[in-house]
């Protein structure tokens, strides 16, 4: 499936070809912090099926295992875009939040469930409004 996306300010955009059955959610604490969200949804693409426009920046995350992953983001608006190997990448792991077709890409699996925020399973029981009316926290 062909997908495309961009950061919030539009400085960086991309196109990719992905397998829509391989979308996943990661609940690890690094993904929580780096995404600014309680979880991160992603989909991988082979590097030869991925093209980026613009000049993103990257932050290299070093895992306890010593594994290094470049976390790529827009230098202007900070939108997380994808992760990849810092040297000789063979694939990219795209952040679903910046994919235009994200509503169609339902995750097939969740990993690092042991660090998932405990209230996530009850999300459908939390009162919701169609837009912002009725509840006025500072705008996200
Ligand atoms: Zn941007
Ligand atoms: Zn993670």
C-alpha cells in the first residue's frame, strides 16, 4: 500500500510503500516519552520504498543493549517522523501519527504491553465529545 505523510508545519514530507497488515503499537517507555503520547503506533517500510523531502534532524537513542536508533523529526515543528539505523539503514519505522492514511491502518499487534499505561484498556469508558465543546482544557 502506498502511503504519504508530513510533519505538522510541512517542512518535511515522505512517501512509502508498506504492508498494511504490519502496523503495530509500542508501549515501551522510550516510545511514550519520545512520542509525547501514552503509546506509539508505527509501520515499517523498506528503505528502497521510502523517500523523504526536506531536511529532518535526528536524535540517536542508545538502548541498554547498546543498539542505536536514529529518531528522525522535523527541526522546525518537532513532529516525530520515523526511526532508522544511524548507519546503513535497510528500513524505516514510520510514526503513524504523521501518515495521511492513518485512519485506515489498524494495528495488528501491541508490544511492550507490561509498560502500557493502565487506563488504556478503559479508554472507551471515558466520556468523549465530537470536538472540543463541553470540555475546555488548554488546547492540545
Ligand atoms: Zn515540521
Ligand atoms: Zn517502543
